[in-house]
């Protein structure tokens, strides 16, 4: 089985095993908490219904109203600043879900807008990420030259390490800033940054959703949008390096297999030529015709030339008693035969060895 196919199967198996592992861990960590919270909220809901004598229909309306009112409490979502933030979450596929189009026209436009915006954003991220990788490579090379390293080249691993360090610095810095502006603790802020930069975007924590920031603090809106886009570019550049490495491995395997296949085909064709030489020597008065087959010399002459170079432990007397017309005998010293009869026609031999198609070999 091809190495690429084996790697693909292993990746599929590892992915499903990773999913099973994650499901088991989340089940152990979250299921009990969920049951406890569900019981608590149901008790609160029941106490409110009993205290204010609310029917089930009115309680359902109250639930839906409360859910829809949450985005409105953060401020106006669909003015230009809020719309720009929403568009950013669409084309980056973050999709917090904190606000969604409510009109039919908004829903239709959002679908077409995403179909164009997402590929455009991906191409932009890849292009900028490549330029960023070139810039990091130039910086690494410059530092190595200043430190007088013997090898000033930049390896793929070094680029990945620098990109990873840059990503870590950006995530920590952003977490500290969001801790200050949003009032989150550091864990929640780092969780938000990670979920955002991986474009998961659960929406349980979203910036700009308090104190009417979308209208009252344009500087903070600008910073939040630029930070998310810039950090996504850095993450995309690192991911581009990792994907490029995986594609390089597949390409190397394909080239290696193609080279091995070509070598096997060449070996088969060389064996065919060997058999053809022996057959012609037996059926054409022991004369090799053509520049590759000895230039018209007889098998006896070729045998006498090759006897002293015979790599096998056979003396010349034994060779003289063996009929040169015997194909079996010719096959015993075929390696030496090639070395001697081709010695005077090196250029033709090189052409023969470099030819990839048997038809071309016959024409030579």
C-alpha cells in the first residue's frame, strides 16, 4: 500500500479517536454541572410562576423575549459599527451568534455575502501569511548573521517555532487587554481569544457587548476588529506552514514512489535487452550488430576481450572450452561483457542508460 494512503488512513483513525477522547473528557467534566444547573433553573422558573401566578404560555413568551432582548441590552447592533463587526465575524467564519439577521432581505444578503467573502478572506489570509513568513525568515537570517552563525539559512522548523512564539505573545497580550476592558478574569479572556482565533466562536463571551461600546467607544471597536484580524493572520501563517509541511511530505512520497517505479521498469527493460543480446549472438553467426551490441564484433572476440576481466572465479581455459554460442555462457559473464563492449562507445551507452522508453532504446 502506498505511503500516502497509509498516512491518510492513520489520520482518519486518529481524528475519530481524538473525537472519542474529547467526548469522554467533556462528558466527565460537564455533564454533572449541566444536570445541577438545569435543576436550579427549573426551580427558579417554578418559583417565579408560583409567586406571580404566571401561566405556561406567558412563561414561554417571557423566555423568548428575554433571549431576544439580550443583544439589545448591549446597544444598537445594526448601525455601521455593529454591522462592520458582524461582517467581520461572517467572512472569518467566527460566527459568534450574538446577533443575527432578522429580515428576509438580511438573511438572503448574508448568504450571498458569505459565499463571496469567505473565499476572499481565505485567499487574503494565505497571501498575507506567506508575506509574513518571508518577513520572519528574513528576520531570523539577519539575526543569525549578526550573531555570526555558521549556517545563516532558515529552516522550516525555525519558522514554525517563531510563528508559535509570536502567536503566544499575541494571545497573552490580547487576553490582558480584554481583561481590562471587558472586566473578565484572565482565564475567560484567554478562552475568548483562543475560541476566536480558531474561528470556533461559541458566542458565550463576545467583546463590545456591554456599556454600549459599539456607539460610545469607536477606538475600542477599532482595536477589537484590528486585533482579531491581525491575530488571525498570524495564526493563519503558522497553519500555512504546518499544512505546507504535510503537503511536502506527500509530494516527497509521490516522487520517491515514481522514482522506484521508473527504476523497476528500467530493470525489466535491461533484462529484456540482455536476453535479446544472447538471442542474437546465438542466431546471427555470433556477431553483434549495431553500436550498442559490439559494433559487428564476433562473440569469440568479445569473449577473448572479457576473459581477463571476468569477475567470477573462472580461468580462461574453462572459458575457452565453453562455447561462446551458448546463451547460458553469455549470461554468466554479461556484466563484464557490458563493461568491455561499451567501453569504446561511452556516449552511446550514456544515451542508452538515460533513455526512459523501450521504443527509444530500440531506436538507439
